């Protein structure tokens, strides 16, 4: 759990970058063998691309780093529960483990596509949930 909190803080740092760029503040890191191999945050506004979620950016960077499309030995840390699109991509990448902070009742995969992930993928949720949720709430309060 201590490692999960450490890496989730790294994902939160990415989420804060997104916040400062007026992107929805979701951040992600992918860890392989105790080393961060990818860092990403939402880029949907900058790239005018609805698929430019933090998870999608992180998957692409991790696959490039490893030289292959499968991420079985990797863990994704992401500040908010992946959406259905991202869960599908994580399933295709066969990610070994996913750790997320806040649940997403409106768009989270667990509600809409609970079987999208690879059957061997392990999932942990609620890591630094309060910090992840607070950042999202602050972002949307400022937008109102």
C-alpha cells in the first residue's frame, strides 16, 4: 500500500499539470518493475481529441518504452476510475494491474463495462481517494 500511495502521488502530480492547463485533472503513471515508464495527463482540449485521456496517453508511452503492445508486467496508477474506452484499451494491452483513486459513478467502466479488462488484470481502488476527488471537485467548481 505504501508503494501504491507513492505512485498515486505521482499520478496526482500529472493531474495537477492537467488542471493548470485547463484540462480535466486526471493523471496517470505506468510502473514496470518498480520504475515509472510513462507519465501522462488528459490532453483532450489541447489536442482537440476526445480519445486523448491520460490512460490512453500513458498506454502509448509505455508501449513505446517497452517496444511492445502488451503491458502484463505493468501497473497503471490513475487518479480517476477509467472510462469504458480506456478500460477497453487497457484490456487489449493486457495491463497486469490498475490502481485508481476516485470512482466515477457517471462514466466509470465498472458500472458500464465491468468485463472490459483482461481477466487477469488486478484492480485496486480508493488509493488517495480524498485527494483525487478534491482536485476534480475544485476543477469543476471553478468552471461554474
